[in-house]
């Protein structure tokens, strides 16, 4: 087995940092007319939803 050159993951770390610091009010809303569903996407909003106890 041959070892490959080291890979730099700074771009991955930067992307993770950007997602972790994304404001909750930065999101996009789109509508899929074929299924008549709305989609809301945003890193800050996703973090909020994951941390919220929706069961009561």
C-alpha cells in the first residue's frame, strides 16, 4: 500500500466554522410545485431546530 501526500483540510474546517456561526435569520425558502411543499434551508435555523425540544 502506498501512502498519499498529506491532504489539507483547512477548507473543510472553514466551512464547518461558517456553519456554526451562521445567524438564525440567514435562510432560504423554496417551493416545489410538483409536490406542493415548501423547503426552508439555513445553517443557523437548522442548529436551532436540532436544539429545540419539540415534544413539549
